[in-house]
């Protein structure tokens, strides 16, 4: 039986979301630290582009694909400078409003990820029961 790539993809996104949440939490925790530079992770699109996740080929006329491979290419980097806050007098670049917005976005993405996996799991269980 071949592995289901949806679960691999959901797992990869959950890993990315976990790392991003840790980075955002660190930014919020250091909002008052002098000379602290806000950080962010590479976008998930970039992680997907480097992950070699392709569709399985069921017919020779279809596109060829490779198996999912964990490339470990989630990089933490300095975040782009928030134009609204800029660099504060203390040298800090953390914008709390932006970080809280990122945190809410991460929660929505976690919820979507969980919902999709749960729905797919229910669908698979329904087909097995028949």
C-alpha cells in the first residue's frame, strides 16, 4: 500500500506552523528587548517548492512524480521591516499588532489543517466500512 501524500503534506504544514508559532511567540516575548530584530520563517509555498511533493502517476501518460521527501528547509530569518512601526528608538523592530495578526493566522491554518485531515480520515473510514 502506498502512503497517502495528503497526510505527509498536512504533517509538513503542521511542522511549519509549529516552528512559525515558536518564532512569533519569541517576537512577542521580546517586544521590549532593546535591539531585538523580529524574525519570521520562510513561507510555506517556498517549503513546498523545495519538498518534491508530486502526485502519484497511475497512467504512463500522466505527469511523473516523486515520493515525498523531508527536505528540512524551514529557515528562520529576519522579518521584513514593518513600515508602520519601523525601527523603534531602542532598536527593536517588533510590531505587536503584526505579530498578533500572524498568531491569529497561524491558528486559522492549524484549524484548517486539522479539519481537512479529519474529513479525509472520515472519508477513508467510510470507504473501508462498506
